C-alpha cells in the first residue's frame, strides 16, 4: 500500500497529526477545543492585568505609592479561580485516561520488542514473527548490496521500513511492548500511542483504526547511537487482506485450525470407502518397565 501524503506522517505542519483512533480523536479534541482556548484566555487576562498595572500604577500617576499590603477579596479570588480552572481541566482529563486505560476486548494481539536498533513484531495468536529495519537511501554508503533502497512508495526518508506491521481495519489491537536491551519507546503519533519499552517488563496499549492506510512512527527514547534510525511502519488493511497476509507469512487466523501440510480434503462418505491397513500390534513392554510419557516441548529460542 502506498502512503497518503499528510496522513500518518509528518508534513511540516505545526500541531498534532490527524488522528485515526477514537482515543486520538478524543485527546486531540480535548487539546484543540478546550486546553488551547483556555490557555489563550488566561494569557490574555494576565497580559491585560500586567498592562493595566504598568499604566495605572506608574510613577507619574502615583507619586505617593500605596501602603496597602493585603486585600482579602483579591486573595480569595486568586485562590479560588485557579482551583476552579484545575477542576474544569481534571474532569475531561480523567475521562480521557479512563477510556485510554480501559480498553475493550482485543481482537488481535501484537508483541512489540525494541532492539538496538530495530523492532521485532510477533503475532502470538497467528504464528507470525518478523524483524523490521529502516530502509536506507540508494546513495547511502552504509547500505549493503543485498539491501534494497527506499522508494517513495515505501514512505518518507528515515521512516520507511523493509517490513511493515500489518493490522486489520476495524479491529481492536492490543500491543504488548517490551525491549531486549535498553529502554526504547514505541510511538505512533496518528494512533495517540507513546509507550515506553523497558527490558524485563511488559507494558500494554491499544488502538482501533478504521481507516486503511500506512502510518509511521519511531522510537521516541534516546536509546543509543542509532536512536533515530529505528522507524515504525504500520499498514492497516481490510480483514480479508489481513488474513491473506497472515497466510503468506505461514501463519493462521486465530480461532481457525491451521491447515495440515500437503493434505487434501476428503469427504466423510469417500473416506469411509477407503480401506485401512491393519496396524501391527505394538510389542509388550518388558516386565518392570514404566510406560513412556510424552512431555511438552520447551521453546528454547524465546
């Protein structure tokens, strides 16, 4: 999928990227429609008081300065007004935090692991795992001969990756974020996600994206010399296309039995007509021996 200019990537504008998740839309609305106007009103009010005090109480207009040191009414006002402002900010802030940290049941789980300096994405319910590296420019002297160069279809410079994280549109995705070596930060501005990845710890965040497209992020933690060269590329596709992508990676859709290799479907009627060979009788165990017990395999490469 080719990225859309101005969507899911920096385009030179000031402010927040266009949000494509419900949490992002709520947070951006809180910032743009409530916090910024409130900050502007407070700034204008304080500037007006400052200018009025400079003009009203200048030396030419007040050769004899006032000796008053307390004013009960003013002291009550400048104590209560900030408290009321903080309460007004706290109500939508707490509501946003509750929505952000009370996610709905997840349809898909993706484990994100930060390394120096690349990402590993695992889909534990689908049997898919791969590494994602930054695509270098064609004229980059550090690019190896077997590494393909970035093109405009891959995304902006320093943000395009050789393998993108693929997500189904309209599904709740839970991210389990961790790190292998040092502290990283999994940041997707268009999803309103910025989650630290700490070695030995598992952190959770989530997203629900309904718009198919390509979105870019990056590590937002100073994690080493090549901190600025571990981008995050996410491609959101329709569910059917996501299922095809999982199959192309050798995985399976969660809840569906994985197909047996090199097998063909046989109907129950035809299967009943196939003669079966007599199975040899296994030899009896020697006296005093214990029956063999099948032990589960232990994954040593995790």
